[in-house]
C-alpha cells in the first residue's frame, strides 16, 4: 500500500494493527494482512508462503472437515445460517482457500453447480410452505450465492456459472426504489420469500452485486453501478422506508462473525470493489453515504489498539478467535480492516461523520458498544 494511502486508512481505522497481524499465530490473518492491507500480489513469495500456511492451518482444515452436506443428504437451512454450504465456502475463500486447494472443497463446488433449471437458476434441496416433504427448489438467494462461490473458486467460465450469471443479469428489475433485484417466486411451489412485491430485496441485490463485482469490468452487466446506488438508497431511506425484515440499526452495524448476511460489513465489502460509484469522479451523494457506513462499521466494531473483539457471533465457531467475544481476534481484525482500507480516499469524509447523530431506522440515534473508536 502506498504510504499516503496507508496514512489515510489509519486515519479512518485508528491505531494501526498491521504489526500485530503480521506476527499473529493465526496464518489466515497474516495472509489477509499481506494481501488486503499491504496489497502484495498473489505471486509474491511471502504471500505464497502465507497462503500455504493459511490453507494448512488447523482453523481452515477444521472448517473444511466440517463442510455442510448439499443435496438430498441434507435439507438446506436458512440462507442466513452458517450451515448453508455457500456461506461456509465464502468463509474459506476469505481465509485464503482457492480452487484446487482441497478435494473436499472441489466436491462441494461440484454439488452446488450440479442442479440447475433450464432458465439458469441453481437449485437447492429444502422445505417449502405447504409441502410435507423436501424438494429441489430455487430462490434468488440460492442462485446468487452459488454463482458468487463458483466465481471465487475459479469456475466463472464454466457453463453452469455463465448460464446463472446471464439469468441474474436478466433478472435486474426496476423496483420501487430503483434498479435492483427482487424476490422471485420459486416456479415449483410459488413461494416468493419475504418482502413486498415490487420492492428491492436488500439481500438478493447485495448477493448479485457481490457476484458481479468479482468479475472484470468488461464482463459486468449494464446498470450495475445504478443497482449499487439503489442499495445505498435503501440505507439513505432507512428512516422512512424500511424493507421487510431488513433493519439498519445496531445489528446491521455490528458485524456478526463469521459475516455472511446483509449488514454494513457485506455492503462495504461489495462497494469496495465498485469505486466508480463513490470514488473520485463518482456520485458525491454515494460517497457521503458510503462514508457514513464506513464510520459506523469502525465505531461499532473496532476497539483499542485497532483490534476487533467480536461483539456478536454465530454458534459453532467457539474454537476460533472470531467465534468468541472475550479477546481481540486477529482474523476478524484482518478481515474487517481489509474491507475498510479500500475506502482510504474517503478518509476526510469518514472523519467528519458523527455516528451518534445519524438517524436510525426509526428516527433515533445508534449507540456503539464500548470501546469504540468514534470520529466526528
């Protein structure tokens, strides 16, 4: 990372955790620090060694060994569950795992891409309202999440992924809030999912944006930046138009580890790959809203010495530093810092945000949990 950009990033973050991360016993944290903070290329010898150590680490190997089943062997849990296979594969990718690293991961990827409708939507084995037995069905939450996983593991060029991405591009719609993605009924059972018809679905839209943002710009569909701005409109309109089941208060701003659902972390992780919206030459209003989100995610999650102690966790990860709420986690710190550092250009705007003065979803103000690093 250039020195000036690093200074700007630290202005946002507070105390610099880099040295702590680079000397951490957690190999994935070291790899994320090298690639996400120092921006070392993948072919850098130190990066190669760090990724090899991350993939072979007890943390990653335990997560691979516990990969959830897919298909008729197991009913799909909620899309927000850590037991949903795409969510676990996203976590492993965050920690350094890539296509070809492990045969168990390859088998899981084969399973995900093995069931698809003629229209290009991926299928999942699950329960549906008014149906006594599980069946193969599909919602955008399945197609979008699976497509992104396949991209992350180097399978974007395979026919199944290409067909799904074409379907996703065609499903971009004019919603009540602007161009975005909506809940689409499952053709087998007619179940559409939560939310009002014609409204943007924040999670489905975020998943689509995440997937397309990982492709080269020339391969992204037209209207992607406008759709990303619609997601920011959802944040801007949070006091007057709350999407069904999607709030923007304490839980939205506080990362639940490991992150895999609609929240400030995932929104920023996505926007960081779309700087044409909020960066130099972009939309000033989008830049302001993005700066608010960055300020919130720092204020609600970063503690003394620039370290992240998880404030909210999913069960089942107690053996990992990011799965407990007692001491700072190198892996959680590295992952969140990687997201925030992409917004170094917004440092002055972020520093000017008074987090406690921001209107909440019901018109009130949020209160970050202590210890917080506040700007303003």
